[in-house]
C-alpha cells in the first residue's frame, strides 16, 4: 500500500511554454500533498503544501503565479510550471500524506523537467 | 539556478559490512522521525520511522536509534548489500506539520 505516482516521469519543453505534472495517491486518500524540488546532490526543497479543496500554501521565495498547484480531489494534485525557463529545469517530486496515521509522507517517483 | 560544487557526505562500505548513517536534527519539539532512501533518478522511499517516545526501532535489516538528549538519529543497516547504495535522508516532524529533511548521506557499497 501507500503508492504515489507521478506523470510524466520526464518532460522536455521549450522556454515560454507551460508544463503540468500530476501526482496521484493510488491506494489511499491524501488530504495533504506536498511538492518538492531537488537539485543534483542536494536535499529536497519544499515548494508548497497542497490541501484538498483549498489554496496551496507556498514556501518563502516560491512564486505562486509561476508554480500553480491544484488539489481537486483526495487522490490528485497537479503542479503547473507556467512560462517555463531553463532555470526551472529540475527534479520535481510530490508526496502525499495519509489522512490518518502519524504523518508519514509517501513520495512519488519524481518528474525530470528540462527546459530548452 | 542550480548550485555547483555541493557534495553530499559519503559513506563507503564493503558488501556484508554493517553501515551506520547519522543525522543531527534541530527541533527539540519534533515527535517523529523518518528515514528515506533515494536511488538515483527516483523519489525517496520510506524505510522506517520512530516516535519520540522510543529510542530504538527495528525493521528488516535496519535499526533506527534516537537520542533526544543530543538530538541525534542514526540508521543502522545490517549486512549491507550493493542494492543499498543510495542517498539516505532523515526527516523530522512535529504533529501534522511539514517534514524537515536533513542534507542526506550517500552510501556506496562495493562488492
């Protein structure tokens, strides 16, 4: 149990275009999902916390108009990188927290975004 | 942009040895801790967790030790295998707050 999927697993896009990444909890309900960004050889950097049915909470320094988050159901959250630039190239990882339990998060496999 | 020149602490062991990965945490109010394993190009994988009212917890080939006095957490892997090679992150949490991740340690297991 506790499987989280992400789609796509990798994407290449041109500067100025928008890219949507989906995060799904496959076998449990997740009231809260998280979006992280990770650079090579570094730890995970929390971008935003997404709660089902409400607006996402963004970490300091993360542009909410650039990284649009929607959490429309208990099993799906989406991250849209708008007007992507090469500096947005990174590994984006989502995680989902069970609606019950001690708060452990289960992570998706990540999405490698390359902006050319 | 991406940072360059940043190196993860690395632990190199031989296959069959026991590995100990350490983590110092910062928040004395944290009440649970989790160890994650991340293989290259993949998302972190949950390994084991421990609540603050415990000082030791064992899983399959793994043991987590918690020392709240010095705010230290360790992950012990018995009989390390090449498949254990990955980056290991500790994470701390309090209540239903977001997790705070450590910097990570790269474990390299040579046959």
